[in-house]
C-alpha cells in the first residue's frame, strides 16, 4: 500500500479533488480534477472522455499503453 509521499509524487491537491501531475496519454493536455482515468497496471493517466473515445464500441476497457484489458479505473466521488 502507498503512503502520503508516494501520493504527493503523483498528484497535486485541488479544492475539487486530486489532479495528476502528468498530462493525458492520448491528447497530451493537462488533466483536471474528476476527469481522469488511471491504468492500475502501468500507472498512466487519461482523460475519462479520451478513454471513452479510444474504447469506442468495445464493451470493455483496454489500456492504450500496456494493452491490459480491464485495468483502467477512475476516482470515486460521491
């Protein structure tokens, strides 16, 4: 399990949530809070919208970097 230092190395704190300290792998634009998806296998970040367009009509998610199937996830906000 990670610790605060490892989380701070990957994310910046924002009033609306965490923001990845990297750009989207697909469009290379910065990623805002509540709009990102991460690959739990290779730790790349994408905009949720970019991932949806990349997935197209497939009924499953596939990482554009490592090609892992079912490895993408998003933050949970209530």
